[in-house]
């Protein structure tokens, strides 16, 4: 499949199974180096971490390590996603055990919204927020330090660690903290959370009812087209422009 659209894959398993850092570098060092560079730029742009001298880190602090999920998409795009090794985190110090998962929309809510979309002939969009977990904050005052990830050595001298300022993929609390940030953003654009489903958000406008729902980093919005588009554009004030993925339109 990848070969048919320019991806250059030898087997479709390459679309499913990610590679480790050194394995990917052996296959295409130039291409994957660019992907790692892009991931570093994404982290810097989001203010995810702060370089800190190893001597400034409190003694006996647990220093986390990381790994990479090197995956090539069907269109040939390379993604060198950085993942923290969350299993190294210490419960109660690095995260709260009650905040390790993101609520997701109920299946029944999805059926009702799609039915409403069709019967009321509404406009709908499905948005995918890229780099979603990089928007979460440490709301309980956690201090997490991490060793320089594979591929980032060229950017930092020896003796430097990274103080995490935002959540990254792989951390125990990443999904929950992203959802918390998302909820604040949706609240900021005038949506109220449903009492029946914590991942359904509503607002009334002059054009009628506008409904949004979230499944981790996927957002479905239905209603009047102008209201849906306005809501999506307003969200960009909370999530940077390239956080909003391609829009899939469902118009009845």
C-alpha cells in the first residue's frame, strides 16, 4: 500500500509497527535525522522542557529516561515521536494515581449526535489535534527531570538534564492533563460541559445548538456551519495553528 502511493514500504507491517531509534537510523539516517529535528523544534515551540545543569538537580531525584517511536505514515511522512518511560515515574511524587487517564465520550452519546446530525441536517467536522499531549501542564507541582533523549545530544552539552515544563507522550498523567487543558479551552470559547457526559460540550447561538464532543485528541463538532467554523477558529487561540489537523466534513 505504501509503495503504491509513494511511501516506499517493503511490507504493510511497517505502517503498524514503529521502529526504535537506532533501527530507523540504519535504514535512512538522513530522513530520520530530519524527523528528529522536527520533533525537537516542536518541543521547543511548545516550551515543553528547560535545559538545566545536572548539579542544580536536587540529590536523590529520580531521573527519567525516554524512548522513541519512529513510525512512517502511509503518505511517507516520518514521525520520530519522543516518549517518556512512564513506568519509571514514582506514584505520589511524579503523578497522582487518580489522574492517569482521560475521560472519553460515551458510545451512546456518539450515536445520538450522529443521529441528530442526520435528522436535523446539521453540519459536522472532525478535527484531530496534533501533538495534543504537549499542551498539558503539571497541575500538582510535580518536578520531573529527564535525561537528554536519543537524537537530541547535538543540541545540549554534556552535563545537562531536561526539566519538564509540560507533559509529553508516555507520562502517566499526559492524557488527563491534556483533557484538562482542552476543557479549559472549550470553556473559553463559550461551551458548557454536559451533566450527562463529561466529554460533550454545548452552546446555544442565534443559529441554534452547537455541540462538541471529545475522544482524547479527536473532536467532533456539529451544528450550524458558521458556528462550527467559528468555534474551531477560536480554539486556535488556545492551541497553536498547526495543532489543528485536517478537517473532515460531514454535510447532510
